């Protein structure tokens, strides 16, 4: 059976601001309490994690993470970072609902065009 698939990300001037990878990185920061721990959780280098995070922060114009009060290497999401994470999850849920409806419409169309009975 054919399936409707999608990937969602936000761009500005042809550059990624936020997407699934950034979402997973922020979730991992929340889980691990550090960027190094988040990178390990996601099986990526610290440099790659740091680069993606800094690129998004620069393009967005505000920080997504900040040093925690509890330790020198510990970080936490900023209020803006948390809001971005939460809103992107809403966008993903909305897109998933759209994809499910499109899947139903596609299945009905193909069935009709093939002359299949219900």
C-alpha cells in the first residue's frame, strides 16, 4: 500500500532554522542536562551538535540553551528554546493529521480509479 510521507522543517532565506533534528537535539539536552550528553545520546559528535545548535541560534536571533546554575558544563533550555520545542511538536502533530487525511483521500482515489468495490 502506498503511504503519504513527509518531513517538516522551518527555513528562512534557504537556511534551516528548526526541524526534526534540532527538536531531537533539544529533547536530548533536556534528558541529559548537557550538550555533550545530548550528542552521545544521538550518536553524533559534540562538534556537530554544537554547530547545529549555534547555527539555529544565530539564524533565529536568540539562544535555545543556557548554562545551568547547577554546573559548569550543564545546560538547560531557555524559555525560548522550550517554546520552540513545544510549538514544533504542535506543528508536527498538525502535519501528521494532514498526512493521515491525505493518505485516506489517496487510498479512496486509487481504489475508485481501479474500479475496486468498497
